[in-house]
């Protein structure tokens, strides 16, 4: 069982929630903002706690892009931790569109063409 952080833009909530539910059903611990940030919580504190304990950041992107302020901070801080040698991986997931150039060399799970096949590839990457 792995700790998985789902990073997504607000416009991608329906697909991100579907993905979070599927990863959770596969037996992993999932951090998904709608489940983890309650009324009265500090958004920054809850995200920081979620990122600190994660083994995998699933970076969801679509034609809407990936460059929202929150998502950018989430994946860039994870990339920094990865480059420092910490045991965390970024797993890009494509709903549609294309990934940021800095992540172009990282293989992604393509859910845009075949959700089931892309999801199976993602699960294989989560150990």
C-alpha cells in the first residue's frame, strides 16, 4: 500500500475524483483535496502535510493545462524533493492536452485514449 497525492486543477475535478476513488479502491492511501481539506482547515497546512507524507504525486493534466498556482507548487516542490534524493516520484496522468516541458521525458499514463489501460499502467507504477 502506497501513499498517493492526487494533484489536479479545479476544472479536472470529475476525472481526478474518479481517479482518486479508483486508486483508493486498489488499496492505496489517497490524498485528494476534497477529502482532506475541511471547513476551517488551513489549506496550505493540509497540502503541506499531504505532500510530506506521499510516496507518489499523481500529476493530472488536461487541455486546461497544469499551470495553476496550486498544482504548480505541488509538483515543483515534489520534483525538488525528488532531485534531493528523497523517495518520492511524480507520475503524470493525461486526461487530455500535453505535459509541461520539464516533465516531457517522464512517461505518463494516458487516460484520454483508454481509461482502463492507462489506469492499469498507473497502478503498475505505484508499488
